[in-house]
C-alpha cells in the first residue's frame, strides 16, 4: 500500500505519480484500486491510468456516476473489494 497526497501535484504530473506508485508496488493498474476522497486528484487521476476507483464521500452526499463507486462509510469499502 502506498500513500500520496495527490493535491500537491499539478494535474499533468498526477499521471506520473500513479505510474510511479504502481511500479513501486510492483502492481498493474488492472489489479489495483484507488480509494480516495478527491474526484479530480484521486478518482479521475486513477481512472486515467486504468485503475478501478472507490470515491469516499464524507459529507454524506453520494455522488452518482457510472464510472465509479461512492461510499459514505469506510467500512462499506470491503463490499467492493
């Protein structure tokens, strides 16, 4: 498991960060899941490299989108792994 605060990177650099993390973890995008709370940095960034995504929504307002799963409780994540 690797942790990065992606908001510290400009949008064009995030792709490099995701690829670096995948390489460091010896993982592939197809076998990895990004769990994050930022749609722009976490979810869209991960989708751009081909990862599955789970969006954590902490304001209890789920965002619906056919391209990702949203959860409002961290314990719900296990239902999607």
